[in-house]
């Protein structure tokens, strides 16, 4: 029995070493107001930090805090993890974020981004995310912008590679609606420009 347990343990460790991926770096529910605050906090669930830690962190949780802005994100991640550009999953849900910073765009491996339960008000903020080539899952529900007309169509039209929005799979009908919305908006803009020229 002891021998069998030892073999199983060694197999698990070999798989872990092969994958070389760390568990999520978890700073949720820490009452953090700025990202740099996390440099003085111990992550939850015993996740280790950069020092002496060779496994690659690919997921980071900052949900349920009091974070207002993200401009120190890359600086903070560089201080905390071995290879910040390998991060593919970020959770900033339930904070107090009003705008998205361009520092997010440095995380080119990002596939999943949780932003629900914040204070994002303008759909123009979503345009920034089009520079993330691998983004497939996004949450924005619970932000003021969710109440804007054409919200879902705008997001899917701006980010056509999304496979899931607000924990809901993107359907073919969603994509058709988004395309129709873009066409309608384009026509409205052209009409507005014509009217403006006529008035001049």
C-alpha cells in the first residue's frame, strides 16, 4: 500500500512538473484598494509568490476588493510572478473600476477576463479590448454600461472572437444580431454626417 501511494504521488508530481503551471494567484476578499497593495499581502490558499517559485502563474484573482484603476497591473505582476505575459485569466469582478487601462493590452495571452460588478459606464472602454488577440471569455454584467441600448450587440461586434459573454455562450444568432447592429450604426453615422454637411 505504501509503495502504491508513493508511485501515485510521484506520478502526480511528474504531471505537475510537466505542466509547470501554478494554481491561481488569489488576492480576492483582501480589501485591496490599489494593485500595489497586494505586494504587501499574502495571497489566499497558500499560493506562493515569485521568490523561489519556478511554476508559471497563468491565473490571477483580484475579485471582491475596492480597486479603482488598473494602471499598475503589469508593474505589480512583474513583481509577483515569474512570467507575467503568460497570464491568461484575470478576475477583477466586484471592484470599483471605472475605466480600463491600456496596461491590460500587455497581456497578449489573456483568454478570460472577468469585469462584472464594477462601475464601467462607457461602451468605448470595450474598444480597447479588441487589441487582445486571444480573448474568448468576457464578463461585464453588473456594470452601468449593461443598461445601454445595444450593449450585447456592441460588445460582440467590437470583439467578434468572443465565445462567451457574461457567462452566456455566443450563438450564431448573437453574431448575426451584432453584425446587423454594426451595419445599422454605420448607416446612422453616415446619415448624421450628411445632415451635418447640409447644415453647414
